């Protein structure tokens, strides 16, 4: 399987020494959220960032027409909200729990202290911010060079990542663990609702997936993986 770095999910603390996670936990606060709870709103002060201990959340905006396009999904092991903290900026979007969620919140002052005291932690934050920039660059390139069929395959494969431990899992059926509307899928693929409906319908006819009550069951992950690498 081709190496698709932007589809991988790695715990932020995995490459770091264990004591760094302990230090982070000592100066952060644990919060639990129910599905659909709001973590923060666009315009809120960016005084802290978050580490996802368990669960999934979405980063989204609300348009003037009331639509809520989702731009990013954050999952277990990810650190998010760092840019606003480092730049002392208000939140540029909203964050909402897609599943029961456990977050650890760290204040700006505590984060800055960790960055000063632990060079390894600082390098890890820089690496993650660099990956986010690369991801956005890939998104722009994808919009310019890939059709929506490929973009949808990549998104579906990404949403299934938590259920894929190794390549052998590509041979089993996997249900995407969150419910997203076609409008949300359209926002995440730079498309429109009708096109998303057409692509999902075509995937279903090809035996790649099954649609039911806002749930998507992936039936042929190997084929989706191959398509996502196009």
C-alpha cells in the first residue's frame, strides 16, 4: 500500500519520552463531553489547546445560510488548538464532540513552560504544525488535480483509520464510527451535496460501501485504498 502520510494517525506523545506525557498531564485538566457537546465557539479566546485522550470531534464553521461545513476531524491522540494559543488569536472555528469525548486542556502559560523546558516537546509541536501545513497544501493540490471520486475515497479511508490496525484489516468490513451528513462530506471534499450523493451511490453500486441511516459501512477497503492513491 502506498505511503499516504496525511491519512495516518499517530499519537502526539508516541515518539516522546514517557516523562513528557506525565509532565503534560500534571499541568493540564481533564474534561469529559457528551456527543454533540460544544468544546468552543468561533471567536472565543484562544487561551488553551487540547489533547484528545479518547473520541472524535469536528472543527467547523457556521455559514450565513446556517450550514455547518466541517473542515477537520480530530481523533484520539491528536493535539489541536495550538496555533491560536501561540499567536494569541481568537478561535477561527467551532469544535463539537462527534462521540463521547475526553480531552486534556492546557493553558497558554503551561504550554509555553513545557516548550521552554523540554526541547523534544517543542520539536514535536513544530513537526505537527508542519504536518498541518503540508496537509493543507495537499488539500489545495487535491482540489486542483484530483476529481471528487478520488477525494471522497481518501476521506472515507481517513475516517476509517481508527479501525485499521494493520494491512490485514483492509480485508474486513468497517463501519465509519461517526455520522456525517452529505453537506458535511461535501465541505470536506470541496464538492457539493448532489455530487457527493452521486459518488456515494456509485460506490455503493460498485460494492465498495453500504449506506444506511447516515452510517457508511466500507465493504472493500483495499479498493478504496487503491482509489485514494490515484
